[in-house]
């Protein structure tokens, strides 16, 4: 199971992410070690994205999470457009 911390929930809409993308990133994205004992997950979402009045072909999510028992707790989400 994947749970989203209130901090990540507050930030995701500001940064251009939705819950389904976060879940897909954790469940099927590339994982990598991160600071403070966290695990990072990265996934690209191709498509037509508009952010700040500009158009982009790819949205990339980086999701940082910690293990709690057998579940993931998402701490924060970073979104990049290119």
C-alpha cells in the first residue's frame, strides 16, 4: 500500500501532480536511494503538458518515500517538465 503524507498532499497540486501519478511512480517507477534513509522513485509521463504558460512533452515525477512496515509513506513530490 502507498500512503501520502499531508505535506506531500499539500504540495502535489501546487507542483502539478495528481494522486494516480504518484501511485504509478511508486509502484512502477525507477527506484534509487535518497538522503535521510528515504527511497526515491522516478517516472516519466509523456504527453502534452502545460505549465506556466509553456507547453512540454514530458512530465517527470520524483517521489520520495519511507518504508513503514510493508507500506510506503510518500513524504514529498517533485515535478519537472521538459
